[in-house]
C-alpha cells in the first residue's frame, strides 16, 4: 500500500489548506455569517464557493469531463481532512454530504440524459441534492430490505407512496435520489429513482429538530402521496436499488471519515493553544501530565484513524469495494471524533463549553457520527461476518505481483 500523494494531489491539498486558513476561518469567526441553524449563511457561502471555483478548488470528487477535478480517493482523504479544519469547510468546495455521494453515484451509473438534467446542476453548485432512503419504524433503517415506500407502475411511469425521514438536506434540495420498493423479490425488490423538487405528489412534513447543529436543509420527514416518476428517471434498472446503495454508501461513509478527522484535529488545535497559555496554581495546563496524556491519546487516535481511512481509500482506488476496511475506519473515526471533542472541551473548561470556540459545536455534531451511514453495531457485524468468511486472511498483507 502506497499512501504517497501525487504532485497534483499534494498541490491541491496545500491550496485547500491555505484557502481554509485565509478565506473560510475568518468567515467562521464572525457570527454574523452564521444562519439560524448554526451553519454558514447563504450569502457568505456563495461568496466563498465562487472564490473556490475561481481558484480551481471546486468539486474535487467529480471527473474532469463533468467540471470537477477527478482526484483519486487517496487525494480526497488528504484534502477533505484539510477542508474540515473549519466547521464550514467542505460545502465551500462542493465536497459536503449528501451532495458528495449523490454526485459520485449518478456520475458512475447515470445515463447521459440523467447526468445532464440531474447531475450537472449539482456539480455546478446551482442546486443541492438529497438521498431518500431511511424510513420511520417499521420501515427501513440500517436494513434497506425493510423498505415500505412503494413505486407502482402505471402506464408509462411509476407512482410513489410512502414516508421517509431524517433526509439530510431535503429542506433546500432541488434534486433527489429516492429508494422505493417495486417488488417483493428479496434481492431485486428495490429501485432507485431520480426526481426534482418541483414535481407534485410529495411534501416535506417537517424539519426534524436534532441535538446538534444542522446541515443546510436540515433532516426532514417527507410524505409521498402520488409522486409520478417516468421510466427514464430510474437509476440503473428496476430492481437495482440495492446495487445503487452499495455503490453510493461505501465511498460516502469513507468521505465522512475524511472530514471527521479534520474536525478532530481542529479540536486538538483549539485545546493545545488554550493549554499553552492557561495557568493554574503556577503551572501551565500543557505542562500537567494529565493534560499531556489526554492530548497524546487523542493524537494517537487521530493517526490510527488516518491510517485506516487511507488504507480504505487506497483499496477503493485499486477497484476494491473495501467494505470491511470502510467499516473499520467508520467505527474508529466516529469514536475518535467524539473522544476528541469531549476531551478537548474538558481541557478548555468553561471556555470549551461556551460558544467562544467551535468546540461545543463539534461536540454536539460528533454524536451523530456513530449513527449516520450505519450505526457502530452494524459495522461491527460487517467485520465479524468478514472474519467468519475469511478467518485470519482478514489481516492478509497486500503483495506486489512478481515481475
């Protein structure tokens, strides 16, 4: 495994880091630039997005023929980590969830017409998108085979009825990917569809209040009561819904890890700076063994997370599904973000608990990491099943082919 960055990827990483430092962090520091949901407000966001486009930093995950930069996953891992040094970073580069995963899957499996009508406006940054899969009990959550939302064929189209919830970004999205049941076949019973927010037959029931700060468009509950989708807006083929989710969710989980590592590093940055200047009983916090141990533990966890993430990214670049590697990274990095936010907030004391820093923002945001895109328990089951199938080969080394 080779984690060395190409000259192109390293140049991009450096330029992203500089853009975050010079352009995004000053905007983040001014609360006038925040919206009511504790995210960056539309006007300063659009200004930063235009600057990122002008500097050639836009859409690194999308192929060049579609207007992106086409970076490999290893390059994305290093760059996304830099982007999320700011809590507002990824969206400024069109590299935030759920757009990141949505753009990738449609670029991989969409038809030319779907790429023109659905994908290109998202790549350009003209609109946002959402992925509609999760349902209220007893519908699908981590297990998509429990899906209750139905799409029934009527003449030349499908008619959708059902309910979705916790759909990230739905409040501002214009383009949607929708998962619905089209048959009772256990493997081919689900189908993926594309639709536009302006189509009738669906509505946002509510924006669900959550514990943490919210992405643009929130996490919404949707009602489908007769949405009509023409055949040409099926993504792949009828019955390929599970395949679409597999193509999308593995890389999407890993890009979460890339971004979360940036937030964990930001926590350490804030805590280390505070510990270097804060004194108590004649001793600086940074010179106290208890603080050193806590910071050392967090730094160690972050580095392990980076290695797990890079391994999975490298495997994806080799054409591997990297299912087990992604699950290992997802479990560890989600936990690392939570430990980093909690530990660094503790070091900063009341200042960390206040809104004088973004530590409390990251702390509240971090709790979702162990739930989104598969709870910890689901990913541990994936790893256990992989061990059951592979045994000790689960830890096999990659060998170079003989010349």
